[in-house]
């Protein structure tokens, strides 16, 4: 069965931006795009149901899926788009959908029940449990954001792609992560910046004599270990320019 790039759509600005990113990624990968909407079961006597009724909600879902699919096909010629509706626990169904996808794309906020409550909890749950890559996209994300400035200094999707950044734990390098990053850089004809963070030596807090020499030694060791971890991947992807960055400090801050 052919895999897809799958995107979760709930009508929020974040999910609409995610659908646009997913469409561009599907074309890069020569894959179809699948739009998924998940509605949590609505109790019969909630205020929402009393005001709008299940038929109105179903009509809204069908309309947003249809209009989104048509709009994406117009803006991304040659893209094959399908859509599907589900009812159930959003995180569980999205994780299941990810299992049939090349990757799953979600808005960075907005998933939850009606009205988007529990903001962010679904995306975090999916990232933690999905067995396929998950991409989170911000509401304001535009095609030009992934690209360098053009010669006149204007953001342009026609300019080369910015580097792909890979955060790497050299103590436990993951082949799936490495493959994904190198493949993403290859498809974009972009460089790959590999970032490895390592903690400060304990003695740095006490300023013992010889700290500078110890720091320099650790820095060389960490840089050498990073280079060794990347060596087979450089050989596998010789066309990718790899920029190695081994830094001392907090991994989250450095990334």
C-alpha cells in the first residue's frame, strides 16, 4: 500500500498552515496528501449540540474537508489529495493514522475537542506515541520561511532552502532520525547542520586550576565523537553538505 503524507485538520489556523506545509512536503516526496479530521463524540445534550445539532456539525466537517482539498489542489498543481473523517479519541486516531503515513503533520496548537480546548495536549501525546515522524507547524508559517532571502533581500520560496537542523545525541544516535534528516536535506538540496550539546564539566563551577585545559580536551573529544557518528552517513549521502556544531551547554537552548 502506498504511503501518504497525512495532515490533521480541525479548521484552526494552525491546522490550515499544517495542511499547506504538508502539501509542499508531499510534492517533494512525490506522495499523495491525505487530510484527516477527527471529531470527538459529542454528548447528545451538550449546549453545542442543542444549539447546532449533529447535522450542522457534520455539514461543517464535510465542507471544510472539501474546500481544503480543492484549495490545496489549486495552489499545488499535480498534488493528489484525499480526505477522511473519523470519530473517537483524537490522539489515538491520529497515532493510528500516522502508522499508515510516511509522516504525520499537525498544527502546533488547536487540537482537542470542540472549540480547541486542552490546547497542545493532543499534539504532545501524538509526538510521544506515534511510530512515524510527526511534524508540528505554526499558524504563521509560510512557504518562504523555509528559504533563504533572494538576491534583493526579499523572502522567496524560489530561493534555496535554509539548512535542515538535526539535534543529535551521540551517546545514542538513532538511525531513523539520521535517515530522516539526511533525506530531508537531500530533497531540499540543502545543507544539514548537526548540533550536539554536551554538559559543562563539574569542575567549571569551582574554577580549579587546569579548567581551561580540561575544557579544551573535552571539546576536542566531543567534536571527534560527533564526527565519528556522522562518518557513515556522510558516506551514504555524499551530496549533502554537513555542518558539525558541538557546543557546551543546555541542549534545548543550543537547539
